[in-house]
C-alpha cells in the first residue's frame, strides 16, 4: 500500500537523495553551532572579561560653546605614550 502512495506522489530517488543531503547539512550545522557555543563558553570561563562603564552623553552642545571656555587640545586616545612624544597623525572623526 505504501508503494502505491509513493508512486502516486512520484517521489524519485533524486528527491530522496536531496532530502537526505538537506537533513545531513542541517544536522552538521546544528552540531557545529553547539560546539561553537561550548567553545565560547569555555573561553569566557578561562578569562573573565572586565566590564568598564563609560559615561554616556545625555545631550548635544554646540562646538563654539567649548571654544569660549577653554582652549581645545587634541589628545591621543589609544596611545600608551604621552601625545607630545608620539609623531602626529592626522585623524578624521565623523
């Protein structure tokens, strides 16, 4: 009886092969995702990350208001050395 239903649905061996390949690809993807998640969790347990709190800017103000109060000076953000010792690099911030 099942052969008659399969014949009526016209399932070819190619359809079966494509379905099995799809199921295999899905299975590999799921297993890979689980392994990646386990690896990430093990990395977090080995070296706990330090969370730093950054002050948030609550409002915008005009740049001209700062020019009146104090002279502006460019400061290095990522450098460990003082700005005066480092060679000057032109940076664009948008």
